[in-house]
């Protein structure tokens, strides 16, 4: 069984070489050795007693998937109609050899490495063929041989996207992609998030498609422009609403804590200012009896002490001073009497003028004493 794999026409540096021909008996020769070079060239033979031939594939597809980051994944698929059980058996045997890299059916990765080397010299940009895979499958009455590889630095970056053009060039501005034949098809995929902005060819579902026969009068050129940022896979979106709600709740708690701390500090400052004396009158306060001490020194009922309600304001102040060792701070007198600061201040000024009390300024407060007591 012979399997012929005619690829697209390529303007490569093959002029003057003599292609190898494989015969049914397994021999290898040149065109001069072949009885019919028009049908035997580049058509390796699959050993078979029937010598059945599948000279032309039903479809040959060249699928190119460019990556905006620079490379392109190529897949060349050749489809054959298998009309008999012997064809299918022979294709199955040959497919295993093809996958193992032992069969020469025209899908030769070395050939594409030659093209990449020529494009590298033409552009000054290093290219290579990597990650090669081979597959042979049979589905119903169709056998498919597929060769896949990654062509590095295949695309050219632009400000808005990328371009496919110079990777198909050869030195002297020639192109190795000259034409595709009948029953052949070139498909150049459009990546997600991009659109084609410039091409001479038709689009099918956004991808560039060229059906043969076709001759490329100018090098293949396709320009792409980015249209949108690729969406993340489902489930990976950041829950901004939830995060925003958490931040608002956290902010509210922080504000509430700050307000409580500020109010607490304010209460502490107020208490300190009312109960803690200045350093200037610390000695006087040390000798001043506390309210508890004053209560403990009160005479029991029935001793003849006059009820404060029956005393004048001046007499009540004198009574307070007498009960507290003869001297008190003015703020303490305000606390004990429950009078306003203004009333106590005016009353003490009058009593001082009359000689009934003495006022001594200590820091920010006044120390009030009975005349016969030393301050």
C-alpha cells in the first residue's frame, strides 16, 4: 500500500536536489529509478501484498494557533479515505510507525526546522521547532495522520497586538508559503481577546481561512488587535462586594473604639483635674484631711453642733473649715456646699475682706484658711 502526502508548494532551497522515492519492494532510489516519477515522488510505500495505493488524501489541513506572547502551535492533519479492510489494516500498521517516528510520509519535522532556520536568517530573530507530537487515528472509513509542533518567535509584537508576516519569509524577501493545492486548507486561529484587523483573506468564526487551490502573490500577513482582557475562570473572581462590606464593618468598629477611648480619656482627665493637686500645692494637700477623715471627726448627734440649715452662708463656710482642720481648697468648699463656683468665689472674697478667712493662691487654686490657722 502506498500513502502519498503531497504538502503545499514551498519555495525552499530544494532546487537541484533529487527527491527520494520509495518503492513497493522497499528500495530507495531517485526519480531516474522510478518508472513513473510523476506519481512515485515523495510517496513512501507501505509493504503490502496487494500494493494498494492511496495516492491523494481527501483533505489536508494546516492549523496554526498563534500565541500573543510569541510562539505558534502548528497541527498538520492529513485525512485518507480507507475504502477496504486491507486499507484500514495497512494504515493501522503504518500509523504505529508514524507515531514512533519511523515512517517517512512527507510530514517530516526536519523539513519545518529548515523553514524556521530560513525565516530566522531572513528576520534576524531566532526561531525553532519544539515539542513535536505525532498521532495516527482511524475513525470509520477515514485515517488521519497529524503532526504537531511549537514554532517559537512566530509572531511579531506591536503596540496594539501582534502580526503574522515575517515568519513566512526567506532571504531576499521571498516566502516559503507559495501556494496550497486542491483539497488543502490553511486555518490561522484568532486568540481569545483579540480580533483580526488586517488580512487579505476571509474569516470563519473570527479565524483566517484559506481554501486551496490558492497562490500567495504576497507573503501571508495577518494583523491582530487586543479587544478585551481575558476573563478569569469561573470561581476565581475576587468578591469585591464582600470585601467592601467587611472593610466598612471594620472601619465602623474602629471608629466606635476610638470614640469610646477618647471619651474614657476625657473622663479620666476631668477626674484627675478635680482630684489630683498641682505639684505646687502638693505639700498643702498632703496635710489636708480627706472627706472620710472629716466624717470620722464629726461629733455625734446631740453635742450641740448647730444644724447647717440654720447657719448663714458665712457661718457654714466657717463650720466647714473648722470641721476640716481649719483650711480647705476652694474647689472642695464648692463640692461640700453644692453652691456654684461664682457664688463661692464671691462669698470667700467678701469674707476675706472682712477678715473672717484668708485666701492663699496655690497654683491654679485657692487655699482657704481660718484667720488663726497657719497656712
